[in-house]
């Protein structure tokens, strides 16, 4: 299966992205729509942060029905920590979309991203909705992806095709995110659409499994957002026959592949990032142990600054691993940077450090820690922590 980092038309869906003036830079796109020609089966996963944005609360409520007509996503304002006014704004925003499309308000879900504690201008939003509805096109997924960007430097897109139930099926997605990226989930908005005829229950399973291997296995800075939303919509326009168990598994793999591509792009475009690093922990007693160790390493500011400095700092990596509460014998572990082993038998292999430092000068490299306690493994995608990350976030609201 080939996954391309590019948009694809998906039968049964139209997209738009316009500049509604919701951002400080009025010429930048800031309002995006995904519209299903007929009600689409839908599933979603949302932030687990106790501080949830009004759009998250409203979207979760409306998604219980398992079908949607439209997703309205804006950037520039998170509409979070905005009290009752924020919930009314989210409801009025959906009503504006529903009025233009001629559908029920409950079939529209909102998503917002941007500065917390701020409300956007509803009249500008309504005008933007009118413009976006007039611009809807099956070819406009890239415009939608640009409209949801905040500190992103590039739009994130991915697509693939498979065969299910005797018919070709398209799967495509768009996402945004560059900072406040950490499980569970990463700080982001992500949307995947397919023309497959798949029931909502199967969509939920596919999305849950895909998120575990992608959006819940990435980190930029260890901070969880208030607005994270991941949606999967299926139009059924491919008119495939009902899929069997094997085909459902293939569909889940394809959704997972698109999600993984999007998640990888989020980390690659992490705020101020100059390195993309895969942290793999293997040889753990259980998958949960492997995940805890990998996340501790991938989130450590000391480790991430060492990545930035091309420093194969064994002490920082092993100290992070040992701080997460998972029991292992440090005398048995082995640590690698790409193909260079830099620690074994409880000791630093000093003669290998210069070669490892050279490997860390690449834009992309891996760190592998083998605990030698069992057979379980888990991988995290992370990045370095640079001077630019501090600058971007020091100036975020000012």
C-alpha cells in the first residue's frame, strides 16, 4: 500500500478553505469546511485534557448519533476557557453552516484551534461560511488543510487507495499541529475521509487502533492540548459490498497508514524542530512498559536538547528511562543511535560516541533502547527542542 503526502478527491465529500479574517493576518486562510453530500458515518476521538474547548464538548455530543453532514474548523482562536459565551459561539457557528447547507444543526460539528481564552468574531465567521460554501470542491482538501494551520509551516496531507468489497476505495486526510504535541492525544486537529461503505462501529474500531499507533505515539513538547480532535468520516459513495473480516482489517491498516503519515508530518514540522527522531524501546516485559519508557525518553527536555546539540548523551537517555517507574536491570540494557551501539553492560561505549554524534547530525535518526527483559516493544516519534521553540512560544500571545 502506497501512502502519498498529498490530497486526493474522495467521492461524496467536498472541501473549502477561506480567509475569513479570524487571524491577525487577514489574508491567511482560517476557516475550513468538510461537507458530505449525504449524511456520512462518523467516528471521533478527542482530547483527554480536563480543560476542554467548547467545540470539543459540542462535537462529542453530536457525534454520538454516528452520522455527520459537515465539519467546520477554524484557526486563530481555540474558543477554549471562554465560558458560556464560547459554547454559544460554537453552536451559532454550526447553525451558520447548517443554514447554508440546508441541513440540521446537529449534523454539523465545530473544531477550533489557536489562542486559548479568545472568542472569534461571529459575523466574520458567518461571512466566511458563505464564502466557503460557495467554494466547496472535491479538489480543495489542500485549501482546507491550509485553513486549519496555526504555527505550522506546511499543510499536512496524506492519501491512499485500496480495494474493499470488490470496489476501489479512497482514504485521505488532513491535519494541523506543530506545538503542544503529546499523547493522549497529540495537540492537533486531524480529519480522515473515505468513500468506503463502512458502518460507524467499524469506523470507531479502525480509528481507535490507528490513533494508538500514530497520534498517540508522538510528542513535540510533552504538553497536551484542550482542543484535540480526530475524526473519521465515510460517505459510502464507493458502493462496495459489505466487507468481510479480512477486508475490515485491510481497511483498518489503510486508515492507520494515513494516520501514521499525518502524525509523522506533525512531528517533522514541530515548532522549531531541526531533528526527527524515532525512539524505540524493545525487550520490555509488556507493551505498556515499553510505551512508558519510550514516552519518558521522547518527552524529556534534557534528552531533546541533547538531540538538538548532536550529543549522544547516554546519561540523559538512560536516566529518563529509569525515571518512569518501569523496573529493569541497567546492567543488561543496550542503547543504540541508528546502527551505532553506545551503551552495554551498564557502561558507556566511549569509543562509539563520535560516530553516534555524526549520525545525530542527520535530519532524521533513531534511538533504540533494548531492556532485555522480554519481547514487547513500542515506538515514539519525537523531535529536538531548539532555541526557536522557546522563541515561538515566548511570543505566542504577544
